[in-house]
């Protein structure tokens, strides 16, 4: 079966020890053995556990560094027309080196976000978090990616929106609409081929 990062995603709040309705301030990170046990419980295979453990260890190192404090903050999905809703952010605000930050964590090693992908994600985050609420107008947008495995973990790499030229709302809506249209065509083609195989009327090659 394919490996997912759902186990570590389920542990983000524990790793950063996010407390509901708590002001930004020091909080002891959740002990590592508690997080590791939760990862083991949620992982469907040893490989999935290993991949998720590396990311979780990198995040736990970061969360335990004394640079990071956090609190829960609900950010609802961004509506992008045609009934599409998008979420690329966590329900938390972190103070990283005393700068309030909204986070998107991207654990994938292959098919992870490129610079252009980060630009798209930052633009989405800006529209939903900063442009939609003046209370968050000065929040830094941060994408967390990870280095290659070393010492049983993958170290955190932070990317911020500083110096990134963001897409406009109109550009984003156009990009999302064209992506959905492309996927709709792909799915319809798959369904056509499946029906063809089922009825024996599919293409000869």
C-alpha cells in the first residue's frame, strides 16, 4: 500500500503542544515517546511509521528549540468559486523567533512543492489569512519542508513569503478553475475507458 503522511499530520498539534484559546507563550512540548506511540498506532506499515517518524522528529527538534510558541487559531477554507474550497494551512499561529507565523507543513520528499508551488501556496494563504482579516495582516506566511534523512530524522527547512511576488485573487481563481477542469477531463476519460473495458468496446490498443 502507498505511504501517506497522515499519521504525522494527526500529531501536529501535539508536536507543537497547541493549546485551545491559549495566548502565545511558553509551553513544554509533548514528550517524544507520547508522539512516537501515536505515530505507531496510526501507521499502517513499518515503512509508513519510519517515514512519518523522521518528519515528526525533525518537527519535534524544531518545536523543542525554544524558538517556537503556539496557540490554536481556526482558519476556515478559502472559497474559490464553483463551490471549491481550499485549505493549505494549519489551525494554529506560531511565534517563530517572536514573529507571528501561519504554517503550511509539506513533508513529501518527491513531488513536494517547488518554488512556483510555494508561490501558489503563499498566495492562497495570503488571501485567506492576511487579506481576509486585518488582525492577521502582519502575520508571516511560512512553509515548512524537510531535508534528506540524517540521524533518523529530516531537519526542518523554513520558507517564508518574504520577497515572493504573490498571485492576485483573480489569477488564483483562474488557476484553480483550470486545474479542476483538467482533473474533470482526466476522470471522465478514465470512466470512459473503464466502461469500454467492461463492455468490450474499448480501444484495440
